């Protein structure tokens, strides 16, 4: 449910980085105007998304009792990968916004991480009041780990050398359970885990000496996805249709290896173009890919 909310934070980051060249640089000391604008924008987005999601998502399933449920074994943990990715992404952009406002790096990284965790936790609390869902400790843990993933790298290196990225394509499975996996283009991208891949994109040059000739922009990427996963809990699932048709699905995990591009390390000089690269650096660039699963080995000329 968080994809649309992520976009809001990315748009906020892009908005904060437009204008004259000096506007792109973080303030050397706390800038009252920037700080008020940043805080107001994040606060408004936070409150607005809570209100909007309650009306759109929870309006028909809102209950009186707060309850929890264990979904840690569902969807082969693809949803947990999404929570992990989201926690890191929001922490990074929130921290960057406050760093731009003149807050020290040490304070901004802590503020950004707390905002990310608090923001995502507010949705977990709302889930706890929803009849169809419930408060999930595993979701909360994945959110915290994502925030921590950003935090420890920023403390250790003051940069994200081990980047989390996302890619998606339309899988053939949504047609069999459109109510669960999506019926429209947007729904399928957001709800069908078979078409989603979460990547750990590692930048080797950041661990090498400055004199190294290894391309600074080239990353090695390790991906995780699933195939034929049409039911949250059952890996082997059979659908029976009224016309006599029978479809069997045997879900499996996919491990992938590919190359990637760190857009923030490209030799770009235009300030506005640097901003574009920073915003879109969370998306995995399509490259030839090797896929491993229990079914064997497979190669893709281009994989997204």
C-alpha cells in the first residue's frame, strides 16, 4: 500500500531541489525558511496520506478492536522486502531534506530515520483496526530494519554504498486472481509480487582506491523475486473454474544477478540533472540478468 506514498516523498525531495544553483546546496547552518518549509511539507504529506488512505483503503473495513496477526510466512516474504525497501527510501529522502535545510548530518540522519519509522508505523497501527488485516510485528520489524539499513551506512560511510532498488514488470498470473493480484495496469504493478523484484545494488568502486580504473557508476546487483505465487499462504495452489478448467500453480523463489548503474555517480554537472539522477536512483536499470530457482538456471537478455 505504500508505493503511492513513496512517490509523495520523492516528489517532495525533487521539489526541494529546484531553483538557482545555490538553492541546490545544503545550507551551511540552520535556515529557518527551509526548515519551516521542509517540516510543513512532510507534516502535511503525513497527515494528508493518513486521512486519504483511511477513506480509500480502510473505510469499509474499519473495526472497533485493535488486533494483531502473523503474516510473516505470507507471499514468500516479498511484502517484507517491500517494507524494508520503503523504510530505507523514506529515511534517506527525509534525512536529505533536513540536511538541505541546514541541519547537521548527524542530526538529520536521526531525524530522517525517526520520521520514516514513525510514518510507516502509523499505517501499521491503522492496519490493527482493519477487519481484513491486523497489526503486524513482522511488518514493523521490516520497517525498522530498512531505516537502520540507511542509518548504519550513513554513520559508517556517509553514503549508501549498498543500495536498495526496485524493478517491476507485468506477470502472466494476475489474470487468474485479479481481485488479489490486480486487474488494471497500476494495480498489477503494485499488487502482483510475481512481477516485482527487490535488489541489493553494490557499488564496488566505493570500496576501492580513488586511483582505481573500475567504473565509478557500475554496480553489481543481486535480486529477489517470486514466480507463480498467486496465494499469500499456499505455495502449491489449484484453481477450479466453472467451465471445468483446472490451473495448478507451484510457487518458487527467484534469485537474480545483474549489473546496474549508480545514477548519482555519473559525471553529471547540471544541478537539475543531478537531482533527477538522485530521485530515480531507486529504480534498477535493465541489464542482462541470470536467474536461479529450484527449476534451474535461466538467462534474460534484459530484465526489469
